[in-house]
């Protein structure tokens, strides 16, 4: 699956806000080695480098399209193409930061402890994951993909919700860490335009489904999905659509 940096950045203000909320809770004064997993186009990586100017900050992503944009916009930073599910840096981290990436990966029971193992003593793992999988935007997408018309092409792409409940992460992580901070926030995003929610999902949840279709099929699937979205999220007279979006945050620090 390829990524479109321009499409993803259409709502950069809304996508950036959770990263800033996560960053505000990182309890480190002067980390030396910082990794941004799933860095995308590098906006958040640049903020990490700005906050900790003396740190060695590396953006890690599996998408060459996203990394090309990151290198173009922030040529002075370090970028690495790697499957973040197998992240294993040469120099262990003081901070592993991941904004809106780990929900693409399964088996969090193994993934998160493995990431903790890549931290130096006193290191911090800070994670934000979308947790909107039961929202109408996602349920309508999955229901359409599982319909008789599309099941043969798209049914296998529907995954169980990859993000667990807060107490699940607390039970998993609390025995391994010294400090733990977990919370959930719902952002009531104000989007503009008739197909605003469709535009949002084009940059994220919809991408793997469109990638599995021919161009003609993708146009038809999108049109059917757009009809469902307009019913679930009606546009107001002022051209605005209110799109509630929930996100889960985890900040943990291992012992010194």
C-alpha cells in the first residue's frame, strides 16, 4: 500500500493536535536518542527536534513516499526507512515517540513490550493511536467492504479493532514500567465541504481498500461509501461537518 503525503496533510491541523497533546506529557528534560516511529511526512519529527535541540532525532517510516516528503521539507534531520514492527535501533532510545502509527500493526501484546526493550534505563515510550473503529465512518466502510458486491475483493481487509481498551494496556504495561499515564480524548473536528469525512478517510482508513481495487472499481466503491458518510455525518448549512474522533494515549517510563 502506498501513501499520498498531500492527501494525508489535507487535515494537518487536526492530525497535529493529538501529537502536541502527547508531546506535552513526555516527562524527559534532555533525551539523547529520540525515534519517531511512523513519522510520515516528518512534521512531528521536526517538533521533537525543536524541543530537544541537542538530541539525535530520527524519523522512521516504511513509506518511501512519506519519507521523500520528509527529506524534502526537513533535510537536516535523519530519516530511516524501516518496518516499525521490527524496529531495532543500533543505539537504544531515551524516547520512542509514535503518533498515529501503531494501530496499523497487530499483536500489541508483543509489540509494546518489544518497544520497551529498545529503551535505555529511564526511557519513555509515548504512543497515540486512533480509536475510532466503532464510529460510523469506520463501521460503514467495513460493512460496505463485507457486502455481497465487494466481499470477494475487500472482505479480507476488514480487521478486528486493533486498539484495545485502556484497562487492557494498563494490565499489560504496568508490571514493566515505573510510571504510566493512559487516557482517551474525543476531538470534535470541524471539517469543511460536502465530502469532508470521505476526504479524511482517503488519507488513512480508506487507503488499503482503494489500493485493492482497479481505478474504475475504486470510483464506484468511493461513491457508495460517500453516500453512507453523508447520511451518518450530515453537512450543516454553514458547510461544516462535525466529525467526532477518539484517540488513545499511552506514556510510560521504565525504571532507571
